[in-house]
């Protein structure tokens, strides 16, 4: 089985116990086809990896089947006599194009379906990490695709930043999940987030220390002023 970098990035965000459960679940399923009964974030990460493992296994099984069977000598002679007739040559050529187009359409359709499944799996992971679980059905597929492009790791960091900020300000209320995952997370992404501007003046004394690069944040502030 293939183990992708994205699997490791998602699993590395978990606690040690959850990491072990996620690793074991992916390996068992990829090597032996044993689907685990997992809950929580480890289960969500497994769901994220499952479609890619299934797609790789299908390609492997198709490869084991090999190509078309070889023809006998008699069949080769029959085909040769047919190919000597020009109308048959033209007919053979025109028949191949529709079949090739159909195969390409089937491949594109399968690829789109796999992408949608992966998009939904990424959304399930970040949804489980968000505290106010309201409006899940109102999150559009377009929003989910944007979240999938950003990636699990960056979205989990953005959610944690938002949670820290709201927790430090008693007057703040959680945004509904449908609001946060539509556009509320944007200010908390790495490229947009500026901690010194997000927190109120009274919150610094009680703020939880974070492992942020303060030099990088200072450079961002200088660029905006």
C-alpha cells in the first residue's frame, strides 16, 4: 500500500494515543482490508485516507488482470483478410474513437467522484474540531472544496486560534458552524492572522502561550502599517 504525506500531516495533529489508533487503522485496512470501528478524530482521519486506499487497490487489481488475450493463428489470418479491404479499415478506425472517449469520460467521472469523497472526508475532520455544530447542512460543496484545498492542518490551526480568542473574551459568542466554514475562518489562516490585532488589550495577561514565530508576525505588521 502507498502511505501519503497528507496522511502523516493529518495524523500528526492528533494526540499520541489517537495517532497510534489512526496509524493502525490505515495499515490494517490498506494491507488486509480490515475496516476498523473508530470514533472521534482518529476515525475521521481514517475516513480521509480510505478513498485513496480504495482507489490504489482498484488500480492494483486491474493491473493484475493484464491486457487482452492473445489471438490464435487462425484469428490472425481472419483479421488480416479483413484489413485488406479498405472500407473495413475505415470502419475499424471510426469505431475506436467513441470507445476511447467513453473510457476517458469514465475515468474523469471516477476521478471526480473520488475527489468529492475526499472533500467530504476533509470537511468531516474539521467539523468535528469546531465547537458550535450548527448549520452543517448549509455548508455548500464549494465551501467544502475551498477548505479541502487549504488542508486539514491549516484549518485545525485556524479553528484553534478562533477558539483561543473567543475563550479569552467573555462577551464573544461562537459563530454557527455554517458561518465559520463559509468565511469566518479566513481571518485565522496563517497568511491573514495577526495575533496582536485579534486579541483585546485586557486579554494579554491571561493569554495562553503559543509557539508562534513572533519575528514573522512582526514583519507582517510592518508590511501592513
